C-alpha cells in the first residue's frame, strides 16, 4: 500500500466511523451470530498475493460487522461500559500513526513525561493523596496482579524475586465473595494459591465486615500464615457493593497488611468531589486503581494504577540489562520498571486528549448526568408493581428483577427472570447482563454509555416494560 492509498482509505474510514455512530442504533446491540459463523467465512490459509482494500473492506461489512457487539450503542447497558469518545479516538489514531514503543524514557520522552503528568491530573481530580504516584497498566487485572506481587515482595524483603518461595510460609489474601475474580487470578499467578484467597463475610449490602477481617487475619497469623493483602472494592462488579474503606484501612494498618483498593468502574464517579467520601482512609492504603477505559470516555486499554510508595513497585519489577541502560536513568521514570511488560503503547495521549477536550467541569457534569438518569430510573422501577430493586445504587448500576404478584418461589422467580433477560437481549434492541444476589437472579443495567440520553433511556425502559408484559401474558 502506498501513501496515496493510505490517505484515501484513511479519509474513507474516518467518514465511515462518524457515520457508524449515527447508524449505531440500527444494529442489534448484541451480535446475533452463532459460534463458528464467522470462522466459517475466513479462509484457513493467508492469501499468497496481495488483495485490494476494496475486497478487504467488503469483508469487513459482510463478515466482521455481523459479529460485532456494539459497545458504543447507547442501548448497551450490560457488564460495565467500555466507553470511547471522539477525542479518545483521535488520540488512538495519532498513537498508531506515531507507532512509538514507549518502554523507557529515551524511547519517547514525551510519552513518559505526559504519563507522569496525566497520573498527577487524575490524582488531583480523584482527591488522592498528593504525594502518591501513578502509572498506566493495561487492565484492572494487571493493576491487581502488580499490587499483589508488590505486596509479596515487600513482606518478604524481596526474597521471592531473588530466591523463589523456598522456605517462605504460606500467604493469605483477603477479599469477599463480591470481589472481582481478578483477585483470585492474581493469587494463582503470584504463587499464593487460590485456596489462600479467603472470602471475608459481608453485611447484607455486600460490604466487607472489618471485625471479621481482623479476626481472620489474627487467626491466620497465629496459625503460621503470612497475612499478605486485603482488597477493598468500591463498586463491585455484581451489584456495586462498597467495602467500607476507612475501618478496613485501620485494620490493615494495625495488622501491617497491604491494602489494595479496587475502584475499577466506580472510580470514575469518584472524580466527583461529592462522592469522594468513599475514599476516606485512602492515605492508609498502599495501592488504588480505576479504569478510565470503562466509564471515563477513554478507549480500552487504560487502567490508572496509583501507589503510595513507588520504590517498592520499582524494586519489585526492575530488571536492568546492559542494553537498556541510559544516561538519564537517575532523572526520569522508566515505566518498564513499573509493571509487567517491557514494551508499552503511548496510552497517556488519549487521557490527555480526553481531559483537555472535555475539561474537568464537563467530564464531571457528564458523570453527574448518568447518576441523575440512574436515580430517575430507580424511582420508576420502585414505583412499578411488577418490578423490584435488588440493590441501592450509590453510583450508576441498577440491579432489579421482575416480581409479579402471586409468584413466590425463588426458583420460579429466578427462572422467569432468566427468560426475561434472554427475551430482552434476543431482540437486540437493548443489551443487559445479570448477576446473582444472595441466590436471586438480578438483571443489571449500567447507566453510563457515552452517548446515552434521557430519550434513549426512556425508550429502553418502555421496551423493558412491554417485553415484561408479553412474557407475563404468555405465562399467566
Ligand atoms: C471490570 C472490573 C475489573 C477488571 O478489570 P479489567 O480491566 O477488565 O481487567 C476488576 N474489578 C472490578 C470491580 C471490575 O468491575
């Protein structure tokens, strides 16, 4: 491909992407293909001769698009959002145009220094302690793994990095049944073992009980384990439960255990000063992260990871072969030492574009608008005779279910709601997901898509009600 062809297709692609956003609600939100449908249309071997962009593009429209779930459709309410925005998209285009690999300061000083500033901007906007430092990790799962590895090295004085587990007592990590599965995955990878990831009891809203945590830590220490780390979640994935940070931070301080705070999704809401009380006690924690790639209008992947003590982080991950040494090493941040991969994309660029093009005021207003839409829909659900709320949203996640009068068996209600969710998603008009809350099947609606408006939410709610009515008429 020559430059002129690239230019022509580049313009065409930008036009296509802009038009796509206009047409996006015409596609089924959830891809309707069956397993194997796409693979069957792709040859087993690569072509020997070049193919034209026209041919490739035709297949994009005919083969690829039907297999896309449209995450940027404002009727996408499932899981948590993976929002984009136009500024973020432009930054991603520029990043791929520059094609810079930003493993160390010298391989693109702008990437390293912009990243340092962007992390400081997020520290300021989130009200985190001003002397903390941050780094972009690919995903939340990476942030949590990095935290656990850092905790492991700190508690053993970097023994395991050097000599392996040889002679080290078994370690324990504490979470709750609501905590994201990435903590268990991190415990597997970090050599701590899944069975040493303990689930501390919670209150009825799903928040960890600090006293139960302290008792477990003390019992484990008495039994010869090393209590390694506690994960506090602000906004769990299932139902946005909130672990009480401050009392847990006090337990961790008394027991000298690493405290990792997971704000993956709800961390974006914590950009609002009026919600930052949920971070009270954060100065006692060791690490905190949230994913701008979920709700903060910034393309996947971008997890903002913050630590109190960057030296522990760097000592855990640094490796300095001769060929990577540079003269500037003493004066700059070489982010290859702040996480697992050596190679790094220029991710700070999209945060810079987003935070500048929105400005912190508009960014906060947009998040507030999502919270207002959530509050209004909660009122509608509570007022509706056939529906029931199953959580009390502090942020933007609604868990609810259909509960017709006269149906009282848990099994029947769960079955009905499972059918209900499949009926809603099957039509492709909206997409939501589910969870189990204390054995009850709950539908999850996350109200945070970049392009969501009051009208679209009203239409979606009308669709939910009419689908429920059809289902109930068929049943009773
Ligand atoms: C989404 C989520 C994660 C995982 O984030 P990834 O970036 O997908 O790895 C972890 N914790 C919570 C609470 C989440 O909602």
